């Protein structure tokens, strides 16, 4: 299985921090944001990775990450998304890279405490379809929300005013190779973007979507509040040298 980190967009909700840099290069405690999703993939045994980026500062990713030696990698692939076409549009750019293999897609601003290794191992054995990770949250209206019935997902609604559950769809998606054909059938939403929720609902419609629950804490980092939350969560989970010495 190959890994795709989606790190494009303008980061407009974090302006003016993003006026001179890409959102995914901002610091989360002691490391750039982009480090965390890459490490999540590597810990899951995924070492063939592509970064999808965009904007005026895309070259900074190469300067920062190079070929991924810091993560134990020999090579990192890069591609460029023009404009803001949505998550599904960004994923479509990885079709050639995927080359018929399954892909694990992670949003570049998603920071998680636990490991996705169990879910990745389970999906490696899954014949076809997709697998997503859910997390119980108190503010489900901010996310895609999964309606679960009898151990299966019957639908996902994007940022609903009245969520049917408190199960948020985290920014980790695992797909078989048919995902790229599904993306080609999408039409832009009212936001003018190709929505990943529509991709997930296509898998649900054909009965091939599975899911699991993510252990530990999870947050995005796309707003000032969530950026601060991510930093505090990471800081509190790291043993500082002074504390160890004490």
C-alpha cells in the first residue's frame, strides 16, 4: 500500500500566518506540521509516499523534507495541485503514483496520538473497497459525520447542522485502485470542489466501505483554535528533558 499526504490549499483560515508559508509547514510544538502525517504513515509500514502540495511555497517542502532521510525513507515523491479543487481533486493527482495499488490518504493537518497500523494491516487483507477511521467528538458539525447502523456505515454527511451521530470521519482514508475512477465521476459541490465525502459515499453505496475507531486523541490544525489544541496535545504527550531529569 502506498501513502499520500495532502498538503495543498491556501490555509486562508490561518491568515496571516500563511501569508508567507504553507499551512503544513507551520510548527506543531517542536516539529513542522507535515512531519506528523508522514510519521503516521511510516509507523503503519507505509514507506512509498507522495506529498501533494500547492501554492507559492511548494518548493519549501523539498528543502525541508528532501528524500525523507529523517523518517528512514530513501525517497519521497512530490506533485503539485493548481488552485483549490478539493481533497478529491488533490488525490486524483496521485493516480499515476498509485499505479494500481491501494492507497492510504492522510490530510496534512491531521495530528493523531495513536497508530493506524491495525487499520492498515486489516485493509491490506481486504479484497477491495475502502476503509475509514472514525472518532467520537463533541463538535461533529465541523466534520464529515458517519451514520452507523448495525456495524456498518449507511451514509456520511459533510458538516451537517444537525449531525445524526457524533462519529467524525478523521482525515485518514484507505482506498483500492477504483478510487480514481470514482473521482472522475464526481461533480463539484456548491463550494466548487470535488468532495472526499462523495467518494466515501460511493463506496458505501456499493457496500464496500469498512471502518474502525481511532485510538487516542485526534485533531486537525486548520484553525487558530485547533492549531493551538494540536500544539498543546503534542506538548503534553512529550516528556521534556527537564521532567525526565527530575
